[in-house]
C-alpha cells in the first residue's frame, strides 16, 4: 500500500480517515460506513425492492473494503461503494 495515495474526497476529514485506513487503521472504515450508508441504502432500494438484501449488499461492500489488501487502488471514495452495489 502507498499511504500517500489520496483518492478524490469531499473534504479533508475524508482524506484523513482514508489515509489512516491505508496505513492500517481498520477502525477508520466505520467513518465511511456511517457517512455513506444512507446514500447506498436509498440507491440500493432503487435497484432492488428488498431492504434486507440491500443491507446485506452494503455490509458486503464494506467487508470487502475492510479485508482489502490494496485500499489505495480506490480512486473515489463516494463512487466506489455505489459502483459495487
């Protein structure tokens, strides 16, 4: 991983949490989960009419990101989870 990798973010706080995540602080992923959950949930419901399935998808996305060995390959923190849905 390259901790200096700085993906497109909405603000400096996002960048700080992402940098911490890339440096191995797995707890920082909770920040992004909380920030993007509602956006992902509402978008997911437009794709499938099953709230439980959407919740599972969202958890899977963040689990994969959490387990990722190369989080620095993600270029846009907002687009990545939307594209994964």
